[in-house]
C-alpha cells in the first residue's frame, strides 16, 4: 500500500434494491465501474483504495441517484442537486 493511500469502505442500507453502484470523482463518475456487494442484512458495501484527498460521490440505486444518508458533508453539483463529500 502506497503512503497516503487508504482503504475506505462505503456502506449503504438498501434492502429492497436490486443494484447499487458507487459513483464519484475517484472513478470519473462511472455508472458501472464499482458495483457494490449486497450482504444478508440489506447493507451494500464496496471497499476502495484511495489516495489522501477530497472526493465527491453518490450511489446509483436501481438507476436513481441517492445521497449517502449517513454522511452529512455535501456540496452542490452542476445538476442542481448535491453530492456527498469524502475527505481522507
């Protein structure tokens, strides 16, 4: 692991969801690069190795953009909504 690189686990509870993707500035907002894994309790998880920095992200849940409900740091985006902010 490189100095300044950290393992970060993204989690979202969405027991009814069929697909959840992690999208953000770290993957060029790809809508399919980072599928999340569903666990038995309805929690979706994805671990990423990220360099220190500031990232914006959102979840794509069954085709709908969703803010991380447990993260409260957000910033406006160009679409008139908000993105979550992760500071490492």
